[in-house]
């Protein structure tokens, strides 16, 4: 999505935008989370007196997530807000725009990747997977904790050293 900046008319005026965006299929290939639909991007920008642009983005992307504790998949919108000053010349610390065109595709792609949470849980109280039998503790209760002192358990020796 490209925004055309009219420097003679836009200075100091807040301009709003909204568009639908399809992230590249390989954008999140480093993790197992998968977009399930298009992202809805809304936001605003203001052209400042120094030709920088104050950008405000809201990204709302339906995703299929995989819980970091139990491995279950679930759908939840991936929502975040982003603000930055976009400069008219290249900079290491800020995005820039050229020839009065602000291209949002690269900014949105990069911010989607940078804002992915480090840990995703299917529910705040997810019980996870039993390290002994592999049951998902959210659905099946097991009595493995009572059997943890079983000499056949390879983790029994570690447990004794930790206590």
C-alpha cells in the first residue's frame, strides 16, 4: 500500500487510511504461526514542518497460533499498534519515504515479524503437556506426578538433585 504525500497541502493535517493487506506467505516461516485471513490495517499520518511523517498504524491479523505449553492450535487475532517518524532521507534508525510516496508494505511486514510475541498460550492457565506420559493436561488428567519417583523415570535422578 502506497500513500501519496502532497507536501503543499498535507503539512500539519492528520490523514486517515484503511486497507486490507495480504502478508507474504513466507513472512512468518521462521515460526509455526499462520495467518488465516487478510490483515486489516488502519491508521493515520501527519506531514510535519521538517518533512518527516508521524505515522500511526493499527494491525489486526487473524492468525492460527500454536500454544507453547501444550501444542494445541487456536485462532486469535494478532493485534498491535505502531508509531514512528518516517524521514524523507534514508536513516539507520527510521524508515524513510521517497518521491512523495510512503510505501507501507515493508513497514507492515517488518512490524508483523518484530511484534510476534515470544510466548503464546492457548489460555492463561494452560496446564501443558505431561513430561512423563505426554498427555495434554488441559484435557486428560494423569497420575504421573505420583509416579515420578519411579526408578524407570529418566528424570527422577535430576529431580532428586534439584531438591
